[in-house]
C-alpha cells in the first residue's frame, strides 16, 4: 500500500492508495484540520484507525516548509516532521518528505486539460523541458521540474521569500510602504499570498488612489478582509478593490515570469495554489500576462512559454502519490489520482490519464 499526504498550515489531506500494477487505486482519503493535532504522526494514527488492507510499503508527504536532510519544521505549524520518525510510526520501508510545491509541481504532470486554464494564447505547443510552478495561497510557493532528457525531477525552493523587486513607479512606492510596515525586508510573499490583498489595498488607500467608502471599511473591520477585497474587486463594487486585484495580478505575473527565466521553463509555467482559481477573472483581464511577458530583450522567449492556471486543488496529493509509486518501483506515469472522491469510496485511475498536457512526456519519479 502507498500512503500520500498534502500537509498544510490549515488542512492536511491524507490518501491511501493501492498499486494494482498498471494503475493506482484510491482506497480512501480524509481531510484533517492541521491545527487541531499535535503532530503529523497523530493525524496518521487517526487515519489508520481503519486499518489498511495491507501494510503501508512507502509513503510520501508534501509539506509546507523547507525540507533539509529528511526533516522539516512546518512553516505555519508547531510540528517537526522527520522521515525516520514517520517510517517508524508507519512501519514503512521508506518515507519521503517533499516540499509542498515539489509535490504540487510533480502533480501538475498528471492533470488533464479540463483541469487547466491556459493564459498565454500565443505560446508554442507544450514541449519537454523544465517546468516552473508558482502558487499563491496562505503563502507563496515556488518550485520547478528539471527535465534530464528522460524524466522529471521536482526541485524545491523558498523563492517566495526572496526580495520583492518592483518594476514600475507605483511598485517602488509599494515597496517603500511595505518596508515601513514590516521594518525592512519585503518578500514577494508579503504581496502574493492571502494577506497580500490587505497589504496592497492598504497601500492604495493610504496613498490616495481612491477614497474608502464607509460600508467597505465596516466590512473589512468585521469580516475576512482579504476575502472581502477579492469578492468586491471581482464584482467591480469598489475602485480600491478593483485596483488591488489588478496590482496583485500584475506582480503575480511578473514573478511568474521571473521564475520562468531563472529555470528556463520552456516546458511551461503552471500557476497553482488556492488564490488563482478564485480570482481567475482578474488574472484573465490581461495584467498578469502583460507583466509576465515584459522581460525586455527576452520578451519573445516569454511569449513562447505556455502558462496555465491549475484548477485542481489536489495537485500536491496527486504528486505525492505519484512520487511514492516511483519510490516503490512503479511507473509514476501511470499514477493519476487526480480527483479523489469526496467520500471515502474506492476509485480507479487509468494509465492513459497520466499524461501531461504536452502530450505524454514521461513523469517517472
């Protein structure tokens, strides 16, 4: 049996899979509230109260945090996670920890066309080559898949914590504003994550872009400010909120382009995470792609790179399961548990569903 998981600061998704030889079968999955548990081991113990049909052979978990020497201190949880400790708790032959964006990147190879929204209409057809993945959610994750000529290797980064680099006069003012707010260093994650909506909105409001109406101030004070800004902006209900989404989308596109250049992502760029699908109409208005393409002498190269938003929130779980199948000696190409059932009923996924959108490039782990 194969155990896979997507470990986040808010929720943890665990899935149990059986490798039948030519496909993975999802036996059951469950979502836990991470903060209600003292450790990942506690969650796994609860999940396995219903015993697996056979012993767990290998396990792979995508974790929101840097993984070094098989260990991770979760970024938004008081958990220290260790491959050795988990292997002992599970009685598994091998346990692998991936950064959550490594797992998500690997999972992108197994999504189908209906789970993607293409953004770069002028791009070349998808081809084999390095792939970049950027994902704004609770934080900002960045990773890539290195193509070695035969297979893909997921590679983690903590690029979301790199210095924010403004490219317009307004963004220079935004940097100054956020430096004052945070006392110095400003990373891309201060902008391209859930709290980034409030940061961008506050900047626009405080620098006089438009007045803040009293009804909006009250909603921001009493509710989820980030969700309110996005909701009102998408509805066109207030100029400040509309401008916030435009500024967010512009900087998101610029940083996606930066990542594509750094890893030579000729195989494409995937935009994951929870935010992009929720503000997709704003992203599709054009500011994202204009900023992505605005790379001076390399703009022609950028115009050739496919860019797509992933609509499947389970990409990290998909990637972890596929990676674990490779660990067990199976072919990750045949692993596509792309839409785990909401109920814990078994389902099968066929080998031909494991093809990346570029037309079947191998995804062996």
